[in-house]
């Protein structure tokens, strides 16, 4: 049946390459957002709720999730505490 329909994995490969490109180009922006989100003010729960809905209407859910996760980390997590946790985790065996 696959041969009769001329089935190939080419479309799947194109989508995989596209998503790899999207996530690779998002990483610098997400890093910047995490570092500078605290300077943008303290967002409320409604900001995340409505912002997620707005971005999800034009983006796939995974980039939206990563964007707001980076914003939340940058807004609510002290970088020094996060760095200390990352340093201590290997020592604790976590």
C-alpha cells in the first residue's frame, strides 16, 4: 500500500529539520529572556494566562511553553540560587 501511494518519509524529515531550526534559533532569545525578565517587572498570573493563549494562537505550544518558562525563571528565581543548586546537585548525586 505504501508503494501504491508513493509514500516516503520526506515530509517527516522536513518537519523535523524545521523544528530543529526553530528550537536552535530560539535558544539565544530564551537565554536573554531568562536573564532580563526580572528587569521587565513582576508579571501576574493573568499575564501568563492571557500571554500563553495569545502566543499559542500563532505558535506551536512547545515554543510558547519554553518562552513563558524562561520568563518565569527569570522573574521569580534568583540566578545565584539557581547557580548554587546546579553546582550542588552533582555533589548530592541528584
